């Protein structure tokens, strides 16, 4: 998921996507520890997706606060 796609989402959609991505990352980590991961590169991409989601979520949270000053 690209940052451009994430910026187009609403705050509620970002929170849902963040929760789903974190759950998927947890499951992938557990499978990695048991040696069942077929695509270990997904761990890195999911971590980056979480970071992108958090960055856009923070930016959207700060925008209304800055506009009200």
C-alpha cells in the first residue's frame, strides 16, 4: 500500500487498516518463529505499511489542530 493510497482513506479506515495489518504482522511473526513462513520478505513490507499508516494518521490528527489556531 502506498502513502498516496493511505492519504485518500478516512481516519476510521486508516485505524481499521492499521489493526488488520498489525494482526497480520503478528501472525506472520508467530509463523516465522515456528519455521512456517514461505515469504519472509512480507515481514519487512508489513512493518513499513504500519509505519506509513501511523505517519498519515498522525498527520491527519495534527491538521485540524493546526487549522483551529
